[in-house]
C-alpha cells in the first residue's frame, strides 16, 4: 500500500510528497530512477505542479539529474541516512 498524502495535516502536499519520496529512496525502493511526474501525480492523487514542487524540494537535499526519459537519482540510500532527522513525523 502506498503512503498517502494526509489532507488533514497543516503540511503542504508538496512537502508531504517530498518526504514520502525521500523515505522511499532511503529504503531503496527508488535506487536509480523515480517514476515519471505523471505516474507520481496519479499514484498520490495530486497535481503535476505539486509533484514538480515536491521534486524541487527534494532536489535541494539530494542530487537529482533530469533527463528527457525521466529523473535519475544518483545517490544510494545510505548516503541520505542523515535525512531521517528531517522527517515530518515527530518521535
């Protein structure tokens, strides 16, 4: 089951989506390539602009390489282990 965007949280959708994607990268679900913008938009039921904004947010923390065929993530999950402190979910 996919993590969902929680409409009841006061956190913008793009921030929630960036957090979900960051956790999936860290977990190794997206090792080298993210799904397309259209796929992410459909899977998480958000607009393409929300996905683009989430990728911009994520790109500030990770190295994302944009190609015509998609977005490549040239980092490995252990390289972003420190990102866990930025999680939206408080301990």
